[in-house]
């Protein structure tokens, strides 16, 4: 595997996985010793937060669309038909 992918896999494993207490201590030591790693971790956390927010916005939009479809005024064709029927049944003036 390419080194960049291994690095990303390591980040994800520690950010999304369930490291053991020993792994957590080693990870914290690595973060203290390697400022580039700490910056990568911060960037990756911001990316995860952005993806989470984007997913929430998309879900909210989809729910709003579903709500609009379910609760929009229905039977407009029926209302129009009744109105035309009323017009047709009105006595015409001569």
C-alpha cells in the first residue's frame, strides 16, 4: 500500500476505531512528537465534521421534500371540477 494511504488508514483507525488504552497512549505520544501528524489529525477531524453536517443538511432537505409531497394541498383537480360544476349549474341570465 502507498505510504499516503497507510497514513490515512492509521488516522482513520485512531479517529474512528476503538484503540486499546496502550494504543491511545502511544498515539498521544506520536501527536506530541510529530506536529505534522497533529495537523493531519485536526484536518481529518474537520473533514469528518463537514461530512456530518453535509449529510444532515441533505437529510433535512430530503425530509422537507417528503413532507411537502405528503402534505401539499391535494385534490386541486377535484376543487376545480366542483367549481366548474357550480358554474355549469348556475342559472344563466337572459
